[in-house]
C-alpha cells in the first residue's frame, strides 16, 4: 500500500508596523470596515489590552522574532518554516531567527497611490508568500512596514469633495456679501505617510481626511487577509494578526508613526488569533507574550486557560513598564496609564474607560502617581 503523506496544519503569522486598534471593527471602530479581520476575531481570540513594553523603532518585532525561535523549531518538526518581510530596517541575524527560509523582498516604492488593489505593496508581499507555501509548510510569518512607510492604497473618489465645474446657483441680492463655503480639504496625491503636528489654524477636516487615507490602507490589509484565508482554505489554517507598533491619529496632537509624545495608541496594540474562540481577553497582557502563544499553539496547547481568562487584575498589578526613547516613564495597569515626558510633565488617565487619553486626572490622584512611580 502506498504511503500517504498528510499535509501539516498551517500557521500564518502577520505582523505589521503602524497597525493601531483604532481602525479595526473588532476593537470598536465605527468609521472603517474590516470584515475579514472582524471574522477572524469573531471565531477566535481577541486580546483587548495587549500592551507593548517597548517603544523603540522595530523593538517589538525583533523581540518577537528572537524570543520565538523555540516555537519556530517546534513548527519545524512538522514541516518547513518561512519568514518574509518588506521591512528594510529589520535586522536579520545569521541564524535567520531559526527559520528554514527567510526572504527580504525589495519592492519598488511608488511615489503615487496604486491604481488597483493588486498593485499595492502589501498585496505583492502576500502574493510572494503564497508562492512559497508548499504542502510541507507548517509556519509562514509575514512582517510588513507598509502602514509605516507607504500609503499606496488606491484613492477613492468622493462625491462630496469633487471640484468639477458646475453651474453656479443664482444668488439673492441679500446673500452676495455672505462668506463662501470653505473649500474641501485635499490631501496630496502621493503615497507619503504623514508626519504632521496639528496646529490651531488647521482645517478641522484635515484630521478626518488623514483618518480616511489611513482607513483605506487598513482596508487593503483586510482584503489581503481575506485573500490569504480564501487561498489557503484547503489547509487547516490558523491566522495570528498583530500590530508591532501603533499609529497616531491626532490623540497626542500629531498624525503619523512614532511622532509626538507616546500615548495609548502607541502601546495598546491589536492581537487576534483565529482559533480557540469566540473569546475576548479583558485582562492586561504584555505584548512580548506572543512567543509563548506561538509555542503553545505549536504544541497543541490551549492559548488561554479558564483560570487565566477568569483572573481579575488588581488596580496596580500586573503593571507593565514600557521602555521608551520618547518619554521618561510609561506605566500601564488595569486601571491606570501614567506617563511622564519633558513637554507635559506627569499625566494620568483612567483605564479602560479613557481609551484615547482625553481626560488627564493627575492633579486629582497624586496618590496613584506616587504608587506608579515606585513600579519597576
């Protein structure tokens, strides 16, 4: 009787620089549509307060890869392991982080947005990944910097902002001196990612316009997730999707990646696994735990146990101290987010209610600040 070779289960890891929780429906977004990502969340596990202990360029992704080598070896016992990236700033060591194959793609950077979805950089990375998936592949990890470096999503026409010539309506004699409606905000037709400090005289619609441009790029990611899941439907597939850094959409007075003082949008990152649910993890978790989750999955162990899911965090424990090159001190607990920087001094925000760090209560709770200053 001929020997039948069974294909191993396939784990697809997708990590992205510049992926915040704000544009994802499964994290409460009401101004953008991400149906494919939301479907992963609906069937799997969502970590609601997944906090990064590192605020340095590429700090989290390099930690994940370094700490995941044992998990990669476990996957390698079942089949081949592959890592692909378009991030030119990512340092890849001689041991290739334990992967069997590593590919750094040098994709052309277009100065203008793509005309079609399949011309975007993220789609090209996904296509290259699909080309490398073999029947024996057990793990494929994609890491992209596209949300940080290139916003090449096709621009969508907006009937509300078109400037086509139209017949001028007749004016009443009493309305001649009335001020004209302000012109609609128009962003540059380039793929450049903004690094903009918001000023008092900025058009109020400028932030909304940039949010829509960012949302379009995230919808490209959502389309890529949908295409990959559909293309790999014949395999027993698990998808892990995580942000390795956040993105500012005005919460700290800036629009961009790692610009301005760090806030919750830089530290609270999306983390979704398509299996083991539906389940939402409300407790505070350190983002460096990703390597432990990968290893548990490689060994067919549960990602979340009933006791860990039911555990209730104390007000000051656990506490996650984030190393940063942009602030003196950053501390997150289940109830508080404390930061100290040169520009604004000490600030304190109530969590999880104050999602976007709007209401600074530092002057009202000096006792909490004293406690968090002692945290190590």
